[in-house]
C-alpha cells in the first residue's frame, strides 16, 4: 500500500516550473507515480486477482503520461490546444478508470469494507469535477480555476483515505497483508 499511496501522491501533486515561453517541466512527473502504482498493484495482484486490471491500466498510463511530460517540457502543447485537450481528456479517462477498478479490487480484497465505499463516493466527486472542468475549459476558462480548486480538494481527500487504508491494512488477515 505504500507504493500505491506514493504513486497517487506523485500523480496528483503537480509542482512545475516554466521553461521559456511555452515550456513547463514537472518536478514530480506523473509517469513516476504510475510506475509506483503499477508496481503496487502488481504486488497486490499476487493475492487478489481483482488488482490485475488496475495494474494493466497503470502500466498503460506510464508511456502516455511520459509523452504528456515530454510534450509539456518541449513546449509542443502550446500550438496544439485542441489536440492537448483531447489527449488530456483521454489520459484522465484512463486514470479515472484505473481508480475505479482499484476501488473494486480493494473492496474484493478487504471484503467490501466501508473505506472502499467512501473511496467510491470520492471517486464520483473527482469524476464529476473532472468532467465539468473539461466542459468549461475552452468556452469559459475563468471558471476552470474554481473547478480546479474543488478538484484539488477532492484529490486531497482521496489521498487521505488511501493513507487511511494503509492504516487499516494491519487489521486484515496476515496472508492478505503480505501481498503489499
């Protein structure tokens, strides 16, 4: 669970610096987070087969997020706003699908515990916020800052609850714990 927590932290935390007029480089690249997520899911997959699908999506998101990182760093995104928006929507869709499958696997792994239900509600808020953000980004960019703030708050709550699952881990049977 530590790899999963740190993986989500790297994916959700975006600290970047500007390079030139159009370039931007992330200090905490998302693809490193997806590597940690993939490794964490793969380790859990040995104990619970339901972690197979989130593991596959995490591995798929590594090259996709690396491409996004390179496009941003090279400033290639500046002249292709519509392409980058479509690319970003697809990447967000894959990431949200991975999150949803992670919640289902967690419920199967922990016997459908209460934390999985709470994570599911938070996932719904994050999904709705992401959809509204993309819907307002092009026609009304002034609203996107407020939606981004709301999405950031939902992501913080998501991370906190992943951290809590790490703490609940100790109460699960020993044979399940050793998988993570």
